């Protein structure tokens, strides 16, 4: 995701510094004019806008507040944008730390995956001050098809978790449906054509059923990261006094897929994970 986003920023003419824990992934952007930093703090030192796209709370904490973290080098008035899919609790904690540094903050996770990032077709779900969003809107516009301001800090993170929770539940239910098709001796191709051509056919169902049927091994969104997001969404529901039974059930199906060795595959691998 970060590679596609960086590519769009360079194409739009923004001066860019990039950092990745895997130096080789960052070095590729040097040929396009980006400066490659050695640490997050090095990347942040002269930036007006600092944007992170990482896998989870732990990675976000490390890149912002770990040894040589970006926050330590951010100048007062700099805008920090966290575009990763994270827990609302951590986003709130990070926002407080940013405020102490006298910097601005937006939580701005995205919908879409690698193809949308590369094409500049991400949808940004933004929490934070509207005035800050307007200041950095040109940066986000270069990477997006739309930008939706949802409210105060944490709003973007909250809706992104709800979004991925719904996607994960649909994927888990399709996995159970596919296992029922095979267990019942039905023709898989004909059966899936009925499901993907009728009322159950959401965009997610269509996409992951096609990928699972074709055996496509490319990774757009890793299965273990979907499990992480479902878990964060369940925790957020609990913190609001809600019981999210479907998220718990879906999470168990994804955990079974991880136990079977599918964790580092595309999340569409869950579709066939329950087949005997």
C-alpha cells in the first residue's frame, strides 16, 4: 500500500522522503527522485506532512514513538497523518502525544488495496480537525478518489474497522458456504455462479470467490491482517458496551485459516480454508 501511495505522491510532483524497514523497498524510489531515509526520525526531520502506512498498532507505535521514531523529529506545526488500520484506542493515544509535540494530527485510514493505491483511487476516511484536513487536502487528493471527513479524531479509525469487520464477516460466511457446497456434492462452479449472480453478491463476495476459484496467489490484503482488523473491531464494540457475535464467529474462522498456514496469503484464501 505504501509503495503505491508514494508513487502517486511522486507523480503529483511532491518532494518526498521515504522510509521502510526493508531498505530495498525504499531504494526503488530513489530513481524517481525521492530521498531514502535511514530511520523514521530522519524521514520526518524536514517534513511538512508525515504519513504512515503500517500493519498494526505495534508497528505504528514503533514508527512514531520508538527509538528514532518520527514524532521525536517532527517540528511544531507539522501535520502527522496515520493512514493505517489501527485500534481507536491507540489512535487516541497517538493523537494526544502529537498534541504535546505541538503538531497537528489526522487519523485517515483508507479503503481499497494495492491496485487502488497504485492507481490513486483510495478512499480516505478522516478523523480530526476540518481545518487541518483542508491544509493537507492536496496531498491526500493525489492518492485518492475521494476524501470523507467523518468527525473528531478516532472517527476515521472507527469506521474503517466497521468497514473491514463487514468485509471479514462476508468472507467468513462465504468460506462456510463453499464448505457446504463441497460437502453436499454440488457443482462448485454452478453453485458459485448462483451465489455471485444473485442476492448474496456483494462486491467482496464477487471478488474473493473469483480469486479463490482461479487460484490467484497475488496478495492484495494479507489474511492475518484481516484477522487483526476483525479483532480490533470486536474490541471496539466491547468498549462501546456492545456484543459483536458475528465478529467473534468470523474471527474464529480466520484463526483456523491462519492455523492451517494461510496467514501470509491473500485474505481470499479463507474461502477454501474450511474444506475437508
